[in-house]
């Protein structure tokens, strides 16, 4: 029995050690051995702020007042009608009249939303363009759809989208452009002008190709923005657009797997695109999104966890880092800081940081060398207590204190 | 913009009208127009029996006593460790020492479990054999894995698995055999002897090919059996086996999307197969199964809804049908009766039944012509009230009353 062929591609995918997971487990080991105060774990993007107060009340009410057979029963494959209507009403009253209940498809979180959307749009050989640094799984999801992910580097230093570079990357095989604002791992929020320019480029290229280049907007961090930052709504700028959303970060419920795909009702072949979303969902085994959390999410639209905790962490951590001489762009959204490594190898920097108890993720996995990602969705106490460790780390590199 | 190519395969899949859904919607329309007592809806396999009493208590306890950040946070991709351990312990104490926490992968229900498993095992061009009649989505799921579903007809009349026919169908391309006991749509439960013979055939063929032919056992109806019926545990009969399970039917929570894949710890390349399951889950966007219901399911292992309601429905309905002259095999499990159509076209029979208010699903979609499926997961009152309608329908065909 030598030739026991299973799907080796999936074996490989399942065996790849995640750098993030490795750091997290290292942290657990140190915590167990030396105490929780010996490690400052900035590795995971798991929200630390509890869900909004209302969540428990909503869950209790649903459990206590609804017929359990209906509450826990199958909804239609695309999601319960009342839930899709609530989501559509919320989008239309807050962002623009872009969707209907019949262009919204409830999903098991944003990962499902992106895989389903890319499968619906792509055929083998297609290309999907994104800006790097980006979420590492984009490549895996595009691959599942038979497409190739083409990463266009964002602008050095600011990580703003480089629209000129995007224009150069658009080609005959480009099926879609996948954007993420607020962005993993740099916390960049695209401005209205940037989105406008990007959409103008897509429009021109679509014209040239004689078919739409789709804009897919992955926006699980939409509500996690700071100061007076506004996140432009992609659908208002471009008809052939699809939004992938998750309630994971806004409601701090990433484990509950609830999100949606929303197709712009003005998109080309809108009905067919929505049908393809339904068809892809069906083939991938996403029969209906979890029913209790469909109903809970519909009742909590617009509510968020206490974002001010992340805002305070961001400000304090940016101060700490700059004070010790590190270079970092202050993020306008999400809960990540992307910090320049003081030596060429981010892996070596991350390794040295570990010896100070600091768990920082090398940026290579996000498609950007020479940086580390700091996930500051931690307690304010962890941020505060980490200051001497960052100072010592900076000193070990001889960085100038400011 | 003529050539607006999206994925036409998924467009088609998303647009296919479901016969079951059509019947269900027809029923809703009649109910609205003429009253709920004018229609006997046996179309949908949605459990009518409420979840076990304990479910609400468990959900309340989890919501009220657990840290919400942990309870609703990401678990590891394969599921929370305590949940996988509980599932493994349950399987091992009830069926045999076949799994460990590290061979169990929590999924969003059985659909996800099957897609993930077939993707993990198959490569393009592979064949997956099943017995027909079968769950219509098997073909879609195999297609997603790049494989072709080969349906071997079960024995005419009894719908028992035809092992001789299976042996003839086993070939060079056979990657796996997918069984479902208790079975949709006929309620057949495979006997120990049948499973033994089937596994002997797989063993011989594996030997011949020099690689394992995998046995995938889809068993969401395991607990829904009647009288002293026992459901043999596939893993006890064959090492290269994988069980796909869902809590949807046992706990009456089909909308909550909670189930698992369990890989036999004695399987060839067991670690790689489990890695492939993890890799497929990752690529398909199944990051972690819904976290609240992971914990709830772990606390309710072995509990079921009140199966006696289905048992009573089965007995009464079998009496009613046979009394009017219909031919039906009494199911030993699940909540479906597969009834012979008194005319060659099951679609025509289903159409005529509608005029008596009876919604019965033609069996063609299950891969078996000349039968209809009756889902008796309805209230006992519906069964009782349907008796005159069945009698009138039978009379219209001139069937002999018994």
C-alpha cells in the first residue's frame, strides 16, 4: 500500500504550521511555566472586549420566547427572510440604496463569505488582485475558487492603496479586485478619493475588456475605526460590487460564524451573480447560517462592542513604540499596528522580541517583509505593562529614544 | 458587455428549482388561501419534535456563567479541545475505541462534514460510490471535490444495500464508498451482516488496488431508530473509515449547523487524512464550528428529542398507507417513508396527491423512479387527519383496500 493517494494539496494546507498559532502556543507555555505576567501576547486577532451588553439579553429573549423548533430549525439556504430584510434595511438606511433582501446571503462568517463570493465569480485561470500586506488566507480562498491571487504592494510606509500599481496589474485575466478597509494587518482605511480612483480604474478596465471587473469588499472591521474616520461604502462607488461582512469583530462573536454576502442590486447579471452565490454556498455545504445567531445579529445591527478600549490601546501603544524609537503608522481602523522591524528579517526581530516576552507576528505571511504585526485587541493593562519590554527591546537594537 | 462570465456551474446550481421547496411553497399558498387544515405537508425533513428539555437550560447556563469573550470567541479551527475530547469519549464508550480528540473535527453540520471529507480524500477523476435512492446533494458534494458520484441501486422493494452490485461497481477510480444508515429517503438501516459484507468487499478491492478504498459513513439519523433496531458502527468493521455526523436531527437543531467529522484512528495515513480534513476545512472557509453550539452539543451527547413521536407517526402512517392499498417498506430509522407510486410517473402521482392536499416528494431526485418520499416528522394530528385524503387518493387509482 505505497500509493495511498488522498488530496495532497489539502494535506499540505492542513499541516502548514501557522506562525501566529506557534507564537500563541509559545505564549501559553511561558505563561504556564513562568506566570502570566511574563508574556505580552500581541499575536492573535481575537477581540478582548466583551460583546455589547444587549447580546445576552437578546439571546435569552430568543431562547425563552421563540418556538424552539422554528428558532433552531433550518432557515432557507440564503438565510431567514426577516434577517435578510433587516440587513438590507440597515445597509440601505446607513450607506445607500444598494441592496435588497434578495441580494443578501447570510453566511458562516467572513471566511465563508469570501470563499463563496470568489467561487461564484471565478473560473479556473482567473486572477484576483489584492493589495499587500493582506490577510494570509486570501490566497487559499482564491485557490479554492480556481483563481490566482495577485498581490499588488501597497505604498511603502503608509500602506495606502497604490492605484497606479493596481492599474498596471489589471490584465485580461483579472476577474475581481479584493479590498479590505479597515485593513489587516496595517489598520489602513481607504479614503473616499482612493476608492473613487480605484473604481475609476476598474471602470476603465471593464470597458476595455468588455466585461465587468468585480469589486469585492471584505469589511469585517467596518465599525472599528478611530476619531472621525469614515469608511467609504464601496457599493456607492461601483455597481459591479459585492460586500463580504462579518459580525465577528463588531459584536465580538468570532466563534459564532455569522456574516453575509451582499450583492449590489445594480450589478451586471445581478440575479445570476446572486444565484451563483447560492449555488456556491450549496456546493460548499453552507446550507444555512447558524439560525440563533442569524436572529441575534438581525436584532443587534448597528450595535458594537466598546470600541473605545481599542482606541485607547492604539493611542497608548503608538506612544510607547514611537517613544522607544520604533517606526509605525498610526492605524485608523481595525486593531493592528504594523511596525517596521529594526533589522531586515522580521522573523529574527520577532524571535528577539520573544526573549523580552513580546509576541509579535512577522509580516511575511501577510505578504510584506520587514514588518511585524501587533494585535492590540488585548487588555489595556497588557499594553501598559508591555512598555518596559518594548523599551528594552528597542535598546537592544540601539534605537534612539524620543 | 456580452461576455460577462461568472461561474456558470454555480449559477446553474443556484437556480435549480428544488421540487421539495416548490411543494413546500405550494403548501404555504394553499394554507393561506384555504386554511391550514386543507393541506398535509409531508415534503420537508425539518424535525417537528422540540429539542430535548435540557437544551434551553444548557444554553442559558452557558450564556449566564461563561466569560462571553471565550464562549463566543474563536475555538481552534478543528473545534474546542474540550468539545473534541467529549465527542471522542462518547464515541469510544458507546461504539468502540476508534477515535481520539485529535481525529475529531467539529463542523457546521453534516453537509460541511461530507464536503470536507470528500475534498480531503478525492482528486479530480476519482469516483465515489453510493447506494440509490440517496440524499440528492451527494452528487453536488462529490462534484465540489472534483469526483464523480456513482449510484448503485439498492435492492428493489426493500432498498437494502446490494453488495453484489457494489462489488461490480468497484473500479480503478473508486476512492470511497459513501453510506447512509439510517437512510434518506427510505429509512433503511443496514444490518451487521450487510455492513460486514460491504466491508469485506472494500477490503478485497483495496487489496487488489494496493491502496485503501475509504468508507465514509454519513449518519445524522443514527439515534432515530425504532423498536430494537441497532445501527452497526462502521468504524468497528473497517479501519479506513470516516464518520460524518450532525446533531441536527438528534437534538432537533438543524439550523444551528453543528456536527463533526471523525477519522478512524487506525486508518491508513491517519494523521495525513486528518490534516487533509483540516486543510479542506480551511480552504472552504470553515474556520471553526459555531462556538456556543459546540459547547452545547458537548454537554448534550447522548440526549435526543422525543423519538417516540416519530415512532408513533411511522406506525400509524404505515397502517394508513397499507390500509388503502399502497406499497411501502416500514422504515427502521430516520423519519421518511418511501412509497411506491401506483402509476409509473412519481411526478404525476405527486401532482394528483396535491389535489387531495397531500404533499409527497417524487423520488426521482433521490435517484429512484416510481416512488414518493413522505417525511413524517410532522405532528401526530397531521398524520391522523391525512387518513381520509390518502384513502381518497388510493380510491382514485382503484387500489384494493385491505
